[in-house]
C-alpha cells in the first residue's frame, strides 16, 4: 500500500462521504437496521450516529482497507454499540450462514472489486426474513450524464480508491439473488450529477 492509500485517501473519503447531502441519505436507511447487523464497508464509522440503539443488538463492521482500519477501530472504541471489526473482504466473508438479521451497505458497492460476489455473500449470511438495506450512487438514467460518468470514471477510480460511477446498483442487487422490496432514486442536491445519482431502499433474499 502506498502513502496515498494509507494517509491521504482515508481522510478524503471520510470528508466526501460525510458531506451533508450524503449524511441525509444515511438517515433514511441506517435507522431501519435491526438485530444483528453486518455493515459492508464500515470505513470511518459514519453510520454509527444513525443506528437505532433500541433495535440493534450487535454490529459486525467489515472493513478490508488497511488504510481505514485504524480509523474504524477508533470509531468503534468511541461508541456504545457492541461492535466487532472484521478486517476482511466482503467476497471472503467469514460469518456463517444465517447469522445476521440485517446487512447494511452505504456508498461501498462502488469500490468493492466484485460487488456481485459481495452481495451473494451478504445473502448467504442473512437469516430467513432478513433484509439488505442499501444506499449507493451509480449509473444515472440520463444519457448525457452517463456520458460524463464514462469519461470521468477512469480518473475518478484512481483518485477515489477504486470508486466506479457507472454501476447499475438495482441490477447488481437483483443479480445476487435479492428481490428489491423498496427502491427510491434521485440526484442529490449540491452534488455533481455525474457523482450524485442515488439509489436507496431494501431487499430480501429470494
């Protein structure tokens, strides 16, 4: 890992993903989590303030980036939620089948190298009746915006820790064996259109 990935990228991601429009999106999804929760891409713990303490009994916080782990552990040490940090990739998830009630993923599917594999692993660890809660950015519906996304993405991936702008989030979720129960979309205010088309909602394993 280079100096950029270890020392510069983590605070940049924390700053960008903690912006007010994005935080308002988190508020729509995170409080719905219940029981034993697996969060994919815990990062610097930006979702922690939004969990409903009356609903969540335990949190598995998955964070594979060594550059992020120190910040993840610091955030975990400062909250009252019972947290276990999982320093592993979602594609190689170590939790057993049917071990969590909720899987939460916010602004992480854009950077996971194999999002389909990560979502299939998430489906495997969900208990019967469990739910996937998601809030992500990705492929815009407007052709002009999609052209800009395609132009910018190669550079954006290099400076944004592998972040892709063009992933079709609903298609990825459905392709991993989930049935989307609720889906909302919009361009975030105060955010460039090429980076700001958001998808959020809930899905259940088929």
